[in-house]
């Protein structure tokens, strides 16, 4: 099987050594995604890429640009404006042995696919005792843009994380974007792969060769002993900004980038809380019933005795996403809100 030839990077302790061996280079998040798709298409003839606008000149924010020219219209193609229908086609092709990558330019459009995604893709493997698999990867874009309000700016990861049978991935760096996307395409289960649009221009050191970052494994982005901040996607970078300011005040923040929401790597979070005794969870979604709420509940349930103070959630208010840049600034949390949450636990 061609995916078995791609090395898995389980702990990333040798990342610097590999980068030196392959030649250090820095690319953007969008370039890392495109490179992952190109290598998946090269590696496995079962992989194909489809979605509304994958063949447009913009190429889904540059992540699919030029791939149709290289691989042809049978493997990289545009789809009709029928999200539920094309998701059903992708589920069927996955059941038939293909490895589709379906792209939705906005996560909001995925609400139209919930029948195929929840009632079929997530359930088939277990309904048939493991005899069938649905190796489907669905990419979707979350987060604010230019004041485009609800229907185009929502962060719906908690909806998908609630569904057994789905895996949910939210990479925060270009390195993880490439390795996690390749791992998602190789996985036998359906994976919802969510990309925050504010991350596309961020840069990171990324190996040129193919590699897999395992699903379900968090990473410590910054060690510290004062407070644990568990963050996802864009909020991991915001946590880094807050941590730098807090370090000037003698507060050492340990940042855990969750990376995968389902399965959730609770062990890494608990190990950090055992050291710090304090927890802030930073999510891009809504506060009530969100990912932050689940992490807080899980840590409290399994590690209540480790906590010196009550955990704190940093998330969007329970209101529909507003329109306009100024309202967005007030609505979306970031480094300032994380900083205040950490200071409140001291």
C-alpha cells in the first residue's frame, strides 16, 4: 500500500534533524496544503480532489491552483452547487475504494451535507462490523474574513466533534497542515479537516518530502509551569502572543495545541495541568456546548484534584456572527482575552 511508505512522525522530537537533512525551507500554510494534495495525488491513484471552485483561477485560496492542469479533469474537478448531493457521491466513491478529498469553501455550506455526513459516512464502518470503510476527507474553511457575518464566518467544529465516527482536525501551522492532511487522506475513516482563513499566509518550516502527523495527538508549543493554555487553530497563535507578553511579567504559560478535536488527546492536557494546576481553553467557536466546554468538562471529570483554580473558557459569545469589521473585532476573542484569562487565574 503506497501510504505505508510515508513516514509517520509520532512525537516530532527529531523534526529539526529532519529539516536539516532535507534542507531548511519556509513556506506558507496555503502552500503546505497544496503540496500535501499534490503528493497525495502522486502517491495514490485512488485519490481525487473535487469541490466547488477547485479549478477556479484562485484555487480555493491558492491551495488547489494548477492541480487540474497537472492531474486532469478526472482527478481534479469542479462540482455542482449541490453540497448534499456531491457529498453523497464522495461517500459512495469512498465505499467503492477511492479516497476522495472534497472541499467546501465555507464550513457553513457543510450544514447542507449533514445527512450524508452524519447518517452515512460516520456510521457505515460500524453498522457493517468494520467490513466497509469510508476514507473520505472533507476540507472546509472557518473563521472571520471581511465582515461576511453568519453563513460565511462561523466556526462549527463542535457540531462535527459531537458525531461518533467522524474525526475532526484543525491544524494551526503549515507543518501540521501538510502532515495532518496527508494523514487524513490516508485514514480509513471520514475526516473533517478545518482550516482557519487567517492562517493561510502564516509561514513555517516544512519538509519537502511527504510525512504524516498522527491524528489524535496534541503538541506542546511552549513549555511553562504557571498556567496551561489549551488552544486550537488560530487561537494557538493568539496564545503564543499572549504568552510572550505574560513572560515579561514572570508568568510562564504552557501552550498545548490540540490539533485534533476527535479523537481528543486529553492525556497531554492532563499532564500539563498536573504541572500547572490551572487551565485556560481557547476556542474559535461559541462558548456554550463548544470544544472549550468539552475540554473543561473532561479535565474536571478526570483531573479535578489537579486543579488549583476553576478552568476558564475563552470563546466567542453566544450570538450569531456579526457583519462588518468593527463588530468582528469586538466579537472574536484573541490574545488580549487569553492574557486576561490567564491573569485572572493567578
